[in-house]
């Protein structure tokens, strides 16, 4: 069954080796200096479709694809010239050849082995068909993602330029109509012109908002150490007029430092605090901005004593252009929270709201804590 | 001073070109305006080629950037590299808001860069300042 020369001398340690090889989860082949197979496990049988009997005593080249078989003896000699444990063909794609001639992608680890003065190499073989498949799939998905990102950028450009062109013409000419002919037209005609002018203005706003929304990803900046107390102070400065007019009281403790795109984080705080003022009740707005340590994340919240809303709209308010009030009551296109959501998600966090009609609202978002590496040099 | 001011308007959009003419009318701005629809026509006009054999040299060129065939950037570069034409002031009037376009236009010696506004009132204000500055205050070189 096995030739004498190929069989390592029997001993207790050899029997142990055999057991270890058999129990290994990967394919194991032991080869002598001449390249003859002296030991295989059942994984190899399964992988290559040969029985143990067919392999023992045969040249290992049997399992090497015919296209590279010629080089193999030379490479094996190279290994025995400098025998140390290493991965075979690092950086190259390796394949094995099955009995039926088909090939399988493999990863091979080589280990030199001495038994009774004879030198062997023990090869551990892993079938990486599945991994190759996942890698190809991942690559495909990455390309898909890249394409869709490019589409989005293209879309942003179309919005900013191509859509605005005809809109500007409509807007300019309706205004010219009003300017030149309003005293020659009756009230109806003037109303119709007003509606058209209004609609073009609103469309311009929507286009700008869409652009703003798509730029969260396409124009986002790198994350840097950002002091949230400073950011909130900036947001309050930007909202000064609204705060004064509504006599709003805004309280905030010392807030943490996070890794963030600071201008985007400013946008988030400004939108949330701005909303808290905008959707106020009859009482003067009292708004609390706070942060708590939640392990891996910082948990921020902006709490108000305003109108609040029914929680059945809890998800909808974060969808672009979704509004809970008429334009006449509360102006705006319904972009603010959608932008907040997109920004927080870009930072690896999440945002949600808790509220009830007449009970105020609390908007919370979780942000991953600043990575240690970025903390250096604050 | 009694010489009428001649403007060459290079604008591919008929609506935009007409709007400028209409606002000139609204504001009673009395200048001669010739309109060409792309960069190639503009250069033919300035070099007095083909149908433009008898074209006058304009005092001022109002130039759009995004046009078919030869765009405004190429036209500007060509005007400013021609000894005879390079003294003509060029006002860029475009929908572009890109910093790249602004930089490039000034590098190519545009006299100024104006973005077309959506609102008519703002557009009228721009035309008014064009009038009070370029058509009333500015002195043009004698060779024009």
C-alpha cells in the first residue's frame, strides 16, 4: 500500500503526529525531500477528490495545476535549502488541482519537519473558494457603492445647475410680467402671477435644500476634535435673533469633546435648538442641552417645553420634506431633521425623538466617543 | 460723451438675452446691443468675419460662460490674447457660482464676474449698476 521509503519510521511520536494531522481542520500533506507524499488527512481527500491510497508515494505535483507544475520541483528545492515555516507563494493566488482536473483556490502554510534525520515538509492547505467568492462579492458591492455615490454627486450638480436654469427663467419672466403689466391686468391675473412667483421661490428653496442634503456626504469634511460646548455656543450665536424674539432660555452643562465634522455638528445643534424655539408653545421656551456618558457613545439630547408631537410621527419627522404643520403656520421645507439624521449617521451614530402633544419634545442622538488617537494634541 | 455705447452680448439662452434687453428697456438704458449666441459667433463678430463684416467694435462685452461650441472661457482667453481686442472690458454674467470659474475669469483679465440672480429685482439692480458704472462713469480707451 505504501512504499517503504515514503513511510516515516514508526514510533510513538509519529503516531501522535498522525493523529494531530488527521484532526486538523485544514488539509494536511506531508512530503519528503523528493516531493513524495508520505502522509495526508481526510480533508485533503475531500478537497482534491483522491483517496489516500492514490496519493501516498506519489509526487505532490499531482495536486499542482499543470500550468505551474514545471516550476514546482525547483520551488520545493528552494524551501528545503532554507527550511523555515512560512506561507507559500505570498502575494500570489495559489490553486490546487483536483483529480477531475478542476482547480480550487488555496492558501498553503509550509512547515519543515525532521523525523529520524530525514527532512520533510508539512503543508497545511485551506480551501479559500468561499473567501474568494465573498471577496469578489465585496469588491462588486464596493464598486456599486462607488457608482451610486458618483450618481449622487451628479444628481447634486444637476440640482444646483441644470434645474435652476429653467426655474430662473420662469421666475424672472413672471416677475417681469407683474412689473410691466400688473396695472393693466385684473386682480385674478395678478393673483395667478403671485402664485407662480411664490411657487418658483419655493422650488428654489427645495432645490437648495436637496443640495444641502446631498452635500452632507459629498462635501463632508474629515473628523477633528470638536468641543461641543463651543459648538453649542456658536449655534446659539447664530440663533440670536430667534432666541431674543422668543425670550428663550437655553441651559447647557459642560459638553464633551467628540471627533466630528465640526461644521456639520454645528448644523445638527443649530437645527435642533432652532426647532425647539420654532415649535414653542405659549410659554417661553426653556431648552436644555445635555450629554451623558453611555459607554462607547456620548448621548446628547435637546429637550424643550414646546408643542411636542404625537409619537406616531416619530420616524416620519426625520424623512426629507416631511412636515407636520402647514407652511402658513410654520415656514420651512422639512429638511432640518433629515439633514441632522444624515449627519449623525455619517458620524456612526443615531438620532431619535421622544414626545407627546403639548408635553414638549426631546431629541437625542448618540455619537461614538472620540478615538484616542485623535484626542492627542487637543 | 455723445457717442452711443455699443455692447456685445454673448449669450446662448434666448430668454436670458431677451431679459437683459427688456430690463434695459424697463430702465430706459439707451445703448446699442448686438447679441450673438455662442463663442464661435462672438469671435466671428469681433474679427468681422462672414456676416459680421460690418460689425462695430463694442465698448463692452457681456459674456456668458457656459455656451455650446466655444464656451465663454475660451472666448475670454482669445480676446485677451489679441492685441486689438484685449483692451475691451469684459463683464462675465453667468449662472455659475463656482470658485474655479471666478478664479479663472479674473486670471484671464475679466473686468468683473457677476452671477445671475433668481430674483428679478436683484437682476434689475445689477443692470442698474452696470448702467451707472459702465455706461455712465467709465471711460473707454480711445481706439474703441
